[in-house]
C-alpha cells in the first residue's frame, strides 16, 4: 500500500495541505513569501505534487522545484519553519510517526533545490 493510500488518499492529502498553508500564511517568518500569490492555485499544485510523491495517481505537471522557488529567495530559516509547520500539521492530523518521518525525509531532500539565500 502506498503512503498516499495509507494516509487516506486525495481527500486526506488535500486537508493536510490546506491546513499547512493556512499555518504558513499566519506565520511571521513564512507569510511574506505568500503575499500576492494565488493560494488556490498553489495549494492545487502542492496537493498534486505531494499526492504523486506519496505514490498516488495524481500527475504533477508544474515547474521543477528549483525553478519554482528560485525567485523567492528562500532562507534556511524559512525552510526550517516550513518543515516544522509541516511536521506539526501531520501530527495534528494523527499521522503515524513513521509516516511523518518518511514525509519529512522527502521534504528535507528538497532543501538544496528550495533554499537560495
């Protein structure tokens, strides 16, 4: 069984991603990165990306990670805050700790493609 299925499929991933971005938009470290962004579009892309990355059938067709984040000049502090927030949202949604670890490993593997400052 894929991690996507184990988490509860598209509905569960959508819920977690929505809560995740709600938190990021309220966080003083990360909120400035989202000013003027089309959050609906961003969330849709992220749901597709994460669903595919977790073994689901969705097909993500957005930009490569480094191209999508390059102009944002994301700091290591902001990346770490995003990771902390993701971990917290996953815990709040009752995700198994081992599955959280796998998701956090995936997120951490993207650091060099996302952080540019």
